């Protein structure tokens, strides 16, 4: 398996992932919904209009085979983790 430069990978540095306020699921969502600033840039950005707690919560909600709905993460938790990533 070859990993290309600037591929969408999860952080593996222990100083990042061991923090209690770090969330792989939210980080993955941000990676999937972000885009490069320019063709030559390695920096990524996400449109402000995409960062809505209720919309992200809907992305983290799934319907189980028995018809029940399961929220993987609530709006308040998403906001808490997102704020931590911004700091």
C-alpha cells in the first residue's frame, strides 16, 4: 500500500490522539468536507456554511436495522470537540 503525500490520513502522533478532547470521528468529518486552499497548497479549509452543529449531527446519525435511530454524537459534543480543534 502506497500512501500519497497530503492524503487524508488520521493523526497518529501520540501527543495529539491521547488528548481527551480529541475526536477521530469529527476529525474524519472535517477531512472529508474540507478542500485545499489552492492547487499547490498543502493547507486545507472548510466553508463556514458547512460548519453547523445540527448538520454535522445529522451526518453522525444512523438508522439501525430495527428502525431505531442512533446518534453517534450530539450537537453539544460536536461543538466541544470542534472548539478544542480550533484552539
